[in-house]
C-alpha cells in the first residue's frame, strides 16, 4: 500500500473536523493536539512503577491542554504580528500539544524565560 501524500491527509483531517460541526470540530482539534502532546510528554517522562501512573500522566496532560489551549491561542494570535495572518483557530492544535507536553516543566521554564526577558 502506497503512502498517501501529506495534502491528502490534511484534506481528510479538515473534512473530518468540518463534518463534526462548528463546536465539536474545534473541540476535536484541541483534543487531538492535547492527546498527542500528552503522549509525547509520556515519552519524555521517567519510567513509572505502577501500571496506572501513565494513564494519570496522559490524563493530566490532556486536561491541561484542554484548559489552556483556547486562552493561550487567543493571546498568541493577538501578540503575533498581523502580517503573518494567523488566526486563533490555526493555533489550537499546536498550542494544545505544546501545553500538554510541557506543562509539567512550567515551574522551571517560566521563571527562566522571565529572567531572560528582564535582561
């Protein structure tokens, strides 16, 4: 079976999300990004002893991505220059993946970023 081109995969994803409707489609984008980022965060994590700890790890990442992706993408779209033409809905998937992947490291990343910004 031959590999499908990227444009076809993208078109299929857009068609699937648009078929869900305006609210469920947007929520599906955020959920897909959150789940993917949480799985990547699980890959970066230390080995866990109990069988249920990875489930809680992924669940926490998905929850963090769902909670903060909407507000974060609205803020990021507002802060980016208008010449880029980036709207809020273009940032839902990548920002939710980033939030769910790195939210456990925020206690180290944010203070370091603020110190570099102040210099």
